[in-house]
C-alpha cells in the first residue's frame, strides 16, 4: 500500500484512476475544486480536500509516496486556464514533489506533447503547455513516468495497448479507462528508470509495457 496524491481526481481519467488505486489497496489524497464530484466514492482510504490548483497546494505532498498529475483545464476554457493548469499547476506540482521528497511522479501528458510544432491543430497551445510541463519534470531530477495517450475515448477499456505510433491516424486512440489502468500500473512499477510511454489501443497487456 502506498500514499498516492491524485491531482485531477475529479476528471474523467482521474476519477477512474482513483477508484482503481483504492481497489488496489492504496490510500488516495484527492485535492479537488469541487469535492462533491467524488461524493459517490465511499472508501475509508480516500481523503478529499477542497483545493484550487491556481493557489499553493504544496501541503498535500507531505507523506506522499507517489504523485499523479492528471489535471486539465478542459476543452471549454481559454488559453489562460490552459496556461495556469496544464502548465503552471503541473510545474508547481513537480516543484512541490521534489521539495517534499516524493519518490515517484506520474504525469499524464498527450500524444503531441513531444513535438507540438509537428501538429497542425487548434489544440497546439495545450500541447505546448504539456510539452513544457513534461520538460520541467524530466529536468527536475525526480523519478518520473510520463504517459502520452492518443485521442481519448469514453468506451470501456480493454487493458490492451500498443506503444508505437499506428500508421493510420484513426487508430491513434485509447479509452480513458485504459489510461487510468496505466496510472495504477505505473504506481506498481518497480525500478527507478525514467520513462515516456505512448499509449494506443493494441494487443499487449498494459502491465507488460510499463
């Protein structure tokens, strides 16, 4: 059992990851803007606290073994919130984790974050934010696992993935549930190597690629 901080626990991936982490026997601390969004999860190992990620949230890292950042500004906000949440809150989380001595940091990023200039899309500001957050984590010295999923889907997960880019762009997709499972597997992963893993629908068990 580990003490896990899930930043973004009320989001679509974060909530599924929280449930899966609790099912795996971990303790989860979930700082969220709207605690009522997690009111349907009844588990003694879950602690929910109200928190605005645009303010100081460093105190939540005390005693944390693994930090998970899966927060996002959402598709209905402007570039200002993308900057403040997807970049600055992620940057702050990395700094807080390092100061607290957190042993592992798991970042949920995006397929295009490696090279935003190669993507001709309206979401380029989001990819730039993700890129800079990833780079800050990579350069922080923290033990890290960065997950870069393809286009997210709401269908049930299969627990099967591939990590190489599909030749057909339409195949570069993955259910959100499988990303949540990948978070749980990343928590369980032993060793201290730092990794960046792309995730798409495939035929290899998630546990084997992480």
